[in-house]
C-alpha cells in the first residue's frame, strides 16, 4: 500500500477530485497549506509598508491506494493538476504500513 | 367600498390630528424648541455614536488576529467611560459658564441645570440634546488615539489615560474653541472638530507612539492587517456617521446642515480617488486599504471647514487630504516611529490641513456666521487658523506626554514582552476573537 501526498493549486482541486472519483478512488483528505518552491513569492503593500510574501497558499491532498492502482492515481493527479506554469506543485509517494477502518476494525487493503 | 375609504381616512388623519394637538401643547411650554432641528440633532447624535463602533472595526481589521478584541475594546469601552465622564464633569468643563476664556465653570456638574429648555449654544434644541450630541464627540476623540499604541498597551493604563486625557486635553480645548473660550473669541473657525477632535487626538497619538515605543518586531516581522473587509466595513460606518458629525454641527436642520452634508461627501470621494491614483502610480496597484484610508482622511480633513466652504472648495480640500495624508503615512516608516494604525498620519495631518484650508476657502456667502478666508480677501483668517492649530498641537503634545509619563510611572503603559507576543486578547481580556 502507498500513501500519495500531492501539493497542488487551489483551483485545480475540483478537477483532481473528479479525475480520482472517475478511476474509482473512494476517499481523500484535503488540507490548506502554505509553502515555497520554485515559484517566487510576491510583494504586498499595506499603507506604504511593503511585505515580501514568501509562503504561498496551496492545497495538499492525501490519498491511500493499493500498489496496483498507484500509477493510475498518480497519472490522474498529474494530468488534472497540471497547468504548465511554475507552481503547479509536487506529488510525494510513501510506503504505507497499515490502515484501520475505525467502524469495523478491518485492516490493510480491506480498509482502504 | 365607502366604508373602507372612510376607515382609511380616519386611520390616516387621526394620528396627524393628535400630532398637531401634541405639538401645540409643547409649543406652549417651550416656545423656542424647533421639532425639526431637535430631530436632526438627536439623529445626528445617534449617527456620531455609531462612528465609535465603526472606528472599532476600522482599527480592529488592521491589527493581527491575536489583538482584534483588545483593539475593538479600546473604542467600545471609550463609549462607556467617556460618556460617564461627560455627564459628570466633562460637559460642564467644556461648555459650562466661561471662566476667563480658559475653562467652563462647574455650574453644570452632573448636568445640574441642564434641562429641556434650549441653551445659548443651540437656541432651537433642548439643552440636553446639545449635551448628548457633544458627548458623542468627546467619546470618539480619545478612541482615535488608540490607533497609535495598538497591540501593546496595557488595558488598565488605557482606561486611566482616556479618562485623564479627556479631562485635561479634550475638555479645555473644546471650551477654547466652542465653549466661549479664548480661541473662539480670537475668531478660530472649527466647524465640526478639525482642531477639537482631529488635531488633539492626532498630535496626542504621535506623542503616545513616541513614548510607548515600537511594537516588538516592527519592520522586521510581518504585521499585515488580519481582516481588511472588517476595516472597510468600519470605514463605511464612519463615513455614514460623519454626516451626523459634520452636518449635525450646523446645530439646526436646513441650509447650513445641507451645505455641510454635501461638502463632507465631496471631500471624502475626492480624497478616496486621489489616494487610489497616487498609490496606483507610486506602488503599482490600487489597494482597497488605500481607498478606505483615503476616505477617512478626506472626512477628517473637511471636518473643520464643512460648514464654511463651497462644494468646489471641498473637492480641492479632499484632493489635498489625499496628497498630504498619503505622504505622511509613507514617511512614517522612514522616520521610524510606530504609529501603528496611523492615528497621527490621518487625523493629525488631516485635521491640521483642514483647519488651515478653512482659513483659505471660508466664505461669508456660504455661512454668514463664519468668516472670509484668504481667497476671499481676508488673509488674517489664514494666520488665525494657523495659530490655532499650532497652539493646540503643542498643548496636546505636552499634556499627553506628561499624562503618559505619570501613568507609566504608576501602573506601566506597556504589557510585558511575553504578553505582547501572546496577544492582548488572551492576556488582557481572557478571550479570543476566532476559533478555527
């Protein structure tokens, strides 16, 4: 099992969710995050006081998948989140040790 | 058909007839009270009252989220503290029978003798109506200062400060200009409080910013406004209330209040647009925060001139407000003092510019009770205005410094460093503005 964690642009979130449900993904977690990458920050001016905004807001989605679905899911996210501009984000993939469905106590693949 | 029409007629005419009866009954009691004027003054008092919660939101949106309630509290509690000070002693010090042009006598302490019969200040409205209208001015003035020491002042010290400041700065200056005191006798024109409200509070704000010192992390940490829509809502309420502030200062309902209403709005929009254009050129983008600040600068600046100048003069005064206040705000970071929410840059500078402008643009054709300014052949008025601003500025600065030093010595002005980091909401008030 793998955990996919992707940092994407806000306005691509709906496309990504659609793409994932189309290939049968049954759940995901969304978190509002801030950070920096190759995309530069920008300048904000409040009553003449300038602030360099270094951390830009993004959304991070997390999806747990079985190995056989990994490539499909990664491709779906990449295609749906991509605009071709700097700042489209990144996809991280981790090994997932175990999963527990709280309601039934099922473990592993059954619980995803 | 007929019956319903008759019924309708009765329901319309009966209240009108009763109203006419009650009017004539009152007319017999107090011949001089004008119901139209009284209605306008009472509505204006309510409008000016709303400005202080408006100011609370205007300032509240500009601070960091950990200080939102502490900042709003500064304005809100001024309503209670200063209203009580006013009915007990403030009104009589400001408007009580004059003592040598310096201060009002204690004859009206606790509103003794202040009743429903009109006073000399406003001959067509009950004395109590004039008193409560003036109370709202006394309330908002110290609240304006709170922008200078936002995010770092101890609440107990704040309450003591506004109480003393009202008694030793606001009340005497209000007397000098409006209460039959020496500046009014010299001919200083201040229609609705350019000197009494904005110069006193703005200059005292500068004194306070210098004495309390910068916020921890000023110009190093990011101190962006946490909720600008809140600030814009506050600006809107201030603008709305300002019609009561300026047009109400005619103390009657009619020609003069209309002129002041129109000049007020004209200056506000001129300053809004001026601010936006300069900022667009200077910093590359027209900001909402800038537009809201420009509106307030225009309103503060037209205040002393509102009932003395023409709408076209108000347009020019509004443009001047935008230019001067914008420059003052942008100079602040270079000069290094931390007037956190620009109480000095907007109110001090605006009040002074407006009062001096009245010395240029005032016209007897607009208000026969005023004077002609420099542009209408009376250069003397310009110097009278300049002198009035200068004297009150020095007086406000010196007395504020003395009061703040005393309070600092006795209870301490500033919260402890760890309290400043944690925020005023939790450390001063034990509550938080937001839970999410």
